[in-house]
C-alpha cells in the first residue's frame, strides 16, 4: 500500500492534465473545429497557472493533496476552455444550462467591465494633403478586432468608422507626406488595463478612395479577423502578416499588384482570392502548416519544392508574384 502511495506521489497529475488540455485544443485547431484565434482568449487565463502552482506549494506532496489538486486542475481547465469558447464564438453550448450561457456571454460575473461602446469616424481627406502625389502607403495594425477594407470612388484618401469599447485606448489614424508619397497609419483600439477574460471586440469599416493613385498596402493582423475587397484601386505591393487571426484578400483584375504579394502566416489563416484569368508564381517557406490552391494541396508539413506555378501561368496575360511564409497556419489561394 505504501509503495502505491509513493508511486502516486511521484506523478505530477496537474502537469498531465495541462498537457491533455493543451493537446485537445491543438487537435480541435488542426482539425478545423475551433479557430486558432481562440488562443487569444485562453491566454488571458494565465493567472490560473499561478494559482495552481501556489496551491501545490501550500498543500505539499501528499496523496490527498495530489488528488485534490488534480480534481481542481481538471475543473479549472474545463472552465477556461468553456468560457474561452463562449466568449470567442458567442455561441451557446447545448449541455450547459441557458442561464450559464447567458451569464458568461453577458458578463454577469463582473470580470470584464462594462458594455459601453464608442463610435468614431476618422478621415484622411484630399484637402489634408493638397500636394501632387505619385503614390501612397497604407499601414493597418489590427489586434483582436474585426475589420473590412474596401475601395471606392470617393475623394477622401481613407475613411474609418470605428466601434470599440469605451474602456479601450482609442484607435489612431495618422498621415504624412514625404516627397510625393503619402503615408497613412491606422492602429486599432487596445486594452487600457488588465481583464481576466473578455468578449469585447472592436469593429472597423475602412474605405479607401482616390483609387487611381498607386497604393501599397501593409496589414499586421493579430488575433482578429478581416477582409480586404479591392476591385479597382491600383496597387504596387501588398504585404500581410497574420498571427492567430484570419484574413481574406479578394482582388479584382485592376487591383493585382504590379510588384508582389507577401504573406506571413503564423498560427492563423489567410485566403487569397484572385480572378480566374490571373496566373501566379508562389515562392514559399512552410513549417507544419498547409498551402492549398483551389482546394488542392500545394504543400503540407514542411514542403520541399519551395516554388509553385499556377496551371494557367504560361498562358495568363496578367501575372503576379506571391511570396509566402507559413508556420503552423494555413494559406489558401483560390481562383474565382
């Protein structure tokens, strides 16, 4: 009996429960059941690990302490997973009472602050920069937010409609001219303090005018989601870096970059939609993620070819160069 107790003491069950929890989330991520973006919510529960570590020091290494800590760890990790899923997806979980679903998404526990939001409009107008311009650069720095960027036949260079929680640091839009080039930088709202968990998300609608002006676009997206629909704006270069978020780039014939498209995907997903008549070359550096073309695998798990040409590349009159770096995420290139 004493040997059995000693054998049980030698096992770190809390660590085992943690590995099972992380492994389960990764499995759901890789199978597409849950988006990688959920990690931005799970990581907000980092104090849970400090609590478990402190309790382990206080309670010692007795068999009873190990059992209690194991049960507590299982309950806490289940709580973290369920709350993260609910706050990220805003979808109810059927096996939970409806009151619990409403409590978490409605913040009845009081951990996440108020629900007040601020709506704000920011503009870089044509009159703000009357100089004769040859080109412009647009840089977007988006965190855990949702955004949509479209081009339009309007006079303003950039118009942003922002909707964000009142307790956030306000979004920023700046512009300056260097020579004959206009640079515009937009940063989304950010947390103004610590939150245990939150389902607050800011939203941004961006409209790019002056579509005949040569434009370079640089997107830095964290754990949010966004779409870019360019039909007629003339582009030189499109750069995109995505962490755990999801980005859709949909380009019309006139908006195909004259230089290149550069895509850097960490644990997120990027979908690039091109007109059917556009051919492309793809130079890629792949980790353990996936690159697909029209639903078919181009490279999976440390691809070795490093270069790919679309089937219509030789016959296509309009061509584009794509450079991609994919970690554990996904890049989809689709023709429409």
